[in-house]
C-alpha cells in the first residue's frame, strides 16, 4: 500500500552537551578521542547540565524528575511543526501512534499524552521497537487496509535517551542526545512525498546486545553492535539502490540510523554514496535513537527536489532492522 507523507516536524531541547563538557566530567575522554571514534561534536539534552555534572546521572529515576521537558511536551512541539507543514490542524488527525526507546510512562500509552497536549480526541496507541520504531510504525501503517485508517494519522517519536545514560561511562556518554519528531501521514490523501516500500526484520536471539532496563542505564556490546549496524545498513542500502536508483539524473539520497558518523561513513564508502547525497545530523545532535532518521528528513524538508529518491535504512535493539523508500513527486512508473 502507498503511504503519503504530508509533513514532518522535529524538536531539540536547548541544552547542549559539548565534547569539552564531557572532558570536564573527568571520565577519561577528550575532544580528539570522541571525534576519532564517533565523529560527534555536540548533543542536546532535556537534563540541566549542572545536574549531569553534579550527579553523572547515577539515578535514572531521579533524571525523570530533573528533566526540563517530558516526552509529551516534546512530542507536541514536533507535531505542531509537522501539522503546520501539512497545512492541517489537530482536529484533522484521526489517529495518533507514538513510540520510542525511552518512555516516560509504562501506562498509559504515550500517544495519549501527546494527543492531550495537542487537544486531539482520537484513537491512540504506542508501537515501539527501540531505534527502529519510526520504520516499524510506517511499515505497519502501510500494511493496514486504507479504508481502516482515518484520513490523517500522526506518528510521534519522543526520544529523551540522556535520562538513561550513565555519565561516568565514557562509551555511552559521548553518543546520545535527545530529540523528538512527528510525521503526518495518509493512506488515501495524496501528497508530494510517497512511501512506496518498507521492510522490517529482526534477530531476537541477540536481544541482549543493546538494552535499557526499566529505570536503569543504557548498555550495549559496542563492537558487536557496530559490526551488525554496518553489515545490515550496507545490505539494505545496496538493495534499495539497485531497485530504485534511476539513470535519469535524479538524486538518490541516503539517510541512515544516526548511530555515529564513523558507521555511516563506512556504509557510504562500501555502497558508493557520495557525500552530497548522504544526509545526516549525528555530528551536531548525537545518536537520537528512533528520532534520528526522521529528524534528518525534517531538517532537510525544504531541500527536497521533485524526482528525489530517498533510501532509508535503520538498525536498532532487538536486534532489529528496517528500511523504506520515499519518492518525491514523479516516478509514476515505479
């Protein structure tokens, strides 16, 4: 089924975690060490910087109390931008789907909190798959009968992962930032952007490679996860490129999971994606989990050209991986 993308929005909190700030935490890291390993310069956080400096976030439960924003507030901010771009109002939304790696509530569904912030009265539920959440949400909406969906649905990904980071652990502290995204989609109302394919896969036997326990700290087997991310992203991107990259002069753009810049650079090298066709924001915002890919797209909303093909490949905990292809106006033969 075709799924039309009418609007994207993003929101990043104001507090900036620089590499110098992480150096000053005295956790055995430096600007050079960080840039060499992950290529990240800055990240955003919902936590006060003095709180991180004083506590290194030793108690994730306390971090929820210290946060400057909750998931619902960030979700609503991103949704307002997406609705504005779609030229719609909250009253036009007939379904809200939320999901992330870092929920603020186990119950109720966070979609209901976002809807309440926006004044939306519609069915709400959460569909969550860690960093691949956005791709999984889009895939499952594409798999539904069009007549079973409302005219417009809102997909929201509030990610406040820094609340789960142990800032005495340099391997985790250098990676993550907070962000939220929202997308307005429709199965029946055409728009400029069309999602024409999507896939979801997983390897549940390796679920323990990346985890965030309830009210615990993030942990991962870094070497194994890095290898998995490069292999799966490379494979997905090659298949998308083979199926959709045309010879008509139109751009084939790549947006991958914003894990770290080194991983993405390796994928581009292996697949022959030139720098100008690789869109990313991980160097400025860090790994923002499932908000990474849609935030890149949202930041480039005004840069899209008719004829663009956008290949998206996302990997995450579970272990899971997902991809999709977005076409921008034209390509009626595809």
